[in-house]
């Protein structure tokens, strides 16, 4: 292990950083997870009202859509895009996923509108 001057140090770290992360419902929503089956694995999901569940799902869809749009823009703006035809397929897949996401949102709106 080298120190700030590039010299090797004989010190060893006293404790290793934790590599396991604890996933919470809020974190899953922030990361754009909108699969009800997955979200139902969190104990707090069962305790939520339909209104709160619906709002969480809409927030997750919004976050996922933002991620997909950002991914699309980053892919589209890669250098030498015209020389890499495989990237066009990536853009098509992102577009397909955006369309699927729109359908999921519509399905959740229909499903939860009768429960609100």
C-alpha cells in the first residue's frame, strides 16, 4: 500500500469497508424499481395504503424513465456513433423499454384507480 508520497507503507487497514449494502424500499424506489412483486418483498410495502403504493410506483416509474432517457442521451452522444452500428440497436432497446414503461404506468393507473 503506498502513501501520499508514493512510498510503500507497512500499515494495514484496521477494518475492511462493508461491501454489503442494505436495500430499503425507499432506495429501491429511488433506483427506479417499479416491479410490484419485488417491492412486495419489503415488509413495509404490506403496511402501506393503496394511495401510497400508487404514488411510490409513479415515483419509481418517473425515476426509471429519467434513467432511460439519460442512458439514451449518453449513448447517442458517444464519439464515433456513426461508425458503431451496434449502438443503434442499444437505442432501439432503450426506446422499447420506454414504451413498455409507459404501458406499465397506464396499467398501474387502471389498477389503482379503482382502489383509491
